[in-house]
């Protein structure tokens, strides 16, 4: 799946982790349904870097998806 095939939120082409669905989160590299649920449960995020506060999301995983996500919009 290329990044252009990913479900997106807003006009930026990025997935908004504050408003997206579980299915959109699962489309991100390395994010499964359990981790998507944890991301949703830890909302809202003020900055993309705050995603590491969701259980199971470490810096390495954040680094893999950071160019595909946003908290704006």
C-alpha cells in the first residue's frame, strides 16, 4: 500500500490521530487494532510527539509513522 492509498483526514493528506477511525490508524505501518484502540483511548494529543504516551507506542514506532500523521485540523 502506498501512502497515496492510505485513508486520510482533512486536506493535508495526513491521518489526524485525534479524529480518525480505528481503521485509519490500523492502516499505518506497525499499528494493529489493539494499539489503535490505545491511541484512541489516550486522545486528545496536543502534539504528534505526545503519541508516545499511548501504551505500546514507543519512539521507534512513532518515528515510522510520524510523516503520515497530524494532530491538527
